[in-house]
């Protein structure tokens, strides 16, 4: 049990109870918080009381550690929730239409503008222009891909969807 305790006990003291000769006892008491005298001079009642004090002390210490741990977990969850709320508040609003009135769709990880007469829906197959990644992966030219989402929070320039597939 003593290994669990991180706070150091007080310095050992001397028993001081009278011996048979009448001189004070010179035996050291390791932890005077629990034992009032050395083993030789303490009564059975004092030893039982010391054992109960020690058990209660360590139980209280463990309970305090558990309580602190539970509060820390609660506080972490509370702060994570606050962070997500602040991230949502700081996130720019999702734009569905750009400045020129074109529909904005997301295809994979990239956002594109659509200028067709009928709006696109999720799952529609469309031709998109090549970019440096698609050129390396698929070769030159436009390719067919699928609309995965409507709107984006991306604020930069957008390439245009060429046509429906």
C-alpha cells in the first residue's frame, strides 16, 4: 500500500516512552501519523487503531485520486465539446452557389462549379477537366467522376464541370 502513496511521510521520530530502566525509549517510529509509539511500547489497542488509521488514510488517498481522475476526464470531455462548438462557429458557411450563380458541387476531395440548366445531384456522373493529379493518374484529358456532395466551404477559384456523363 505504501508504494501507491506519492506524498512522503513525515521524518521518523523517537518513541520516547519510558523503558524498564525509566530512560526514554530510543526506538524510531517510521510514521508517527499512524503509530504513537514503537512496537515494543504500543498497546494492542494502539496497534489496531494505527492499522485502522493507516487503512482509512490510504483509502481516502485512493478515493481522492479516483475523484481527481474522474473530474479530469469530465473536464476533458467538456473542453473537447467546447472546441468542437467553436470550430463549428468559426467554420465558414457552406456555399452552394458562387458569385456568378453557378451551382457548386464536390467531386471526391475537390470542388467544381456547374453551369448547366438542371442542377446536379449526389451520385450524378460528370466529365471534369484534367488537373495535374488526374494527368499523372489517368493520363491527359477530361475524365468521368461522381458528384459526392453539394456545396463546399472552399473559398478559392473553382474549375467548371464540363458536362453530364
